[in-house]
C-alpha cells in the first residue's frame, strides 16, 4: 500500500460512490491523501495496516438508530475506545440505541457494511442522519475514513471536514464525550 496525494490516477474498476467522493472533495478544494487496500477492510483489526500508512485517527464509524428506527446516527469515535450505548444514549436523549440495518445504511448513506464513513453524508440529501463525533476525534489533526467503499482509505484534515465538507453537504455535528469504559 502507498499513500498518494489526491484522487487515484485511474478510475477504472471503481464504484460510482467512490468516484463521487473524490469529485466532491475536489469540488470543495479539500486536500486529501488516498490509498488502496490489498483486501477489503471490515473491522478495526483489518484497518491496522491502513492506520500505519495513513498516520491519522482511524475511527470506528457506527451507524445507529433508535428502537423505532425513526432516528439515525452516524457516530465517529476513536478505534481504540469501546462503545457503550448507555453512555451515548444519555448524551443525545435517545433511549435504546442499536445498530441500524444495511437497508437503512444504503437508503440514507449509499454505503454498505464495512464502508461506513463520514463521506456517506453527501448522499443524505434529506438530512435524516445526525452526525455525532467524539471529542477525541475532533481534537485530532487528521481523520482516516473510507471513500464510501472499504477497498480504499482517505486521510483528511478534521478542520476541512468540519469547516468545508459538512456545510457543503448540509450537515452539522454534535460533539460527544465517550470514555470507552
């Protein structure tokens, strides 16, 4: 794996959702670095090798919903923290959080399991997904994420995501404090 500045040289064989991600980042003049994986990355363990290349905060990206499946959340938290639903539920006033199913993931973010990423918010045109970001991620200089597929990863400045990307895709975020204990 090698880290390259900007979009890959060739778009051949890449999914449309990945190409749309590069197009959006380029349109917004957001600086980024990209690497392709030797294999699909589904878990944090799969991302360990990618993490070594990116030198960025590689996050857990969890797609959650309430019990009624009427409220959806994208949570970005450090990969080394444990997720406790009770700790998050009390901060966002939503009881009984659980993982949202693949159908909702595709419907709102145009992403499949293993590829959940902040980049998917560009596909949430109706604003159905609320972004939650752990304060440790907010304090990092760079974030590692997928370009809506789990065969590549990106390195992007957190400030560019907050100040350029989120406003352009019509989203805001809520800062949360997760201890992981």
